C-alpha cells in the first residue's frame, strides 16, 4: 500500500515557532537574547547544527541584524555557539558539557523560586516608584536619588551591580514605607544571587542606565504613571535575561 504524505516533516523553522516571536521595543536586546538562549538550551537546534540565517532570525523577532549580532556575540562568549565562515558557514550550536560549575549553578537555582522572586520584585519596585513620584520627595531625598543615579553611571564594571542595588534600595527607602523597603531588601538579595549566576553584558548595562535616568526624571517630575511604566519595563528586562540564562 502506497503511503501518501500530506505534509513535509517539520524543519528548523517549525521547531522554533513556539519560542521565536516579535519582541517588545522597550527591551529588544534582552528579550531577543532570552529567546535565542531558549532555542539553544531547550535543544531545539541540537549541538553541531546551524541556527537559522541572521536575516530569518532578525525578521522573526522583529529586531535589527545589528542587535541580533550582539545577541549572538553574547552566546559565543558564553561558549554556546560558534561562528564559521565560508560557503557552509553560519552560527552553529556547540555541544553542551555539564561540568562542576554548571552543577553548582543548577543547585543554587533549584533552591530559589525564580518566578515568585521576579514577580514580587516587580510589584515592590513598581509600587515604590509610583509612591515616590506621587507623593514627591523632600530636597534631601531628591539629592539622595540623584547621587545614587550618578554612582551607577560612574561605577566601574566590577562595582556596577552593587551600585545598581543601592539605587533601587534608595528608591524603596524613599517610598515612605519601611515595610516595603524591608521586603524589597530581602527579595533583592535573592535576585542578586540569581544575577551573580549570569554574565555582565555591556549592552544590557547601557540600556539599564537609560532606564535608570528616565525613571529618576519621572520620579522627580512627579509623573507617577511614567515612573511605574519605566520601572515595569526595567524589571521585565532583567527578568528576560534571568529566564534566558537560568530558566
């Protein structure tokens, strides 16, 4: 009996359909990195095989090829892919070998409910930003916030995350709610444990600084809606990176 095929077997594009999708404009780099990391870490493109062409990947995620190349550069620096030149070149996924460092990483991640921590962090951060903007800051509080922002801008790479933490803690403290500030300090410690498991990415830090500046301006202008929206987007960018590397 002759078997008639009604469709072709799924190709590389079909395998990626559940992961690759247009990203939001606010966090294009972070969300694109999250998606391509998922493709690699889920094994949708097995080790030794080639990722789709840059043009196709960029179109599927709605990003520029410049942004995509920055994403692929991060993956290459992390030893997840390699670039090959020539007629049969492209970006190839490298086979993954789990070593002691990765085993320890997975142990640490398993001890944390990442989604709960990220959602609670967003609730507290967005609330703190809205409170600061809506109620206004005293001159001393405004100076503290500006100084904390300047410290993140001037921080060397190795000290950036500490200064970033201090900026966010300052905002929580200035919200006027000691309960909020205390709970934020606790959840931020958990988030920092997760952040220590992923690399510092210069493109992400530059983007974060733009968001920090917009956030502080919104707070000092008393624009609560803008402050909440910038903070929500900022938290989403961090969450996208953590999910991409760790989920």
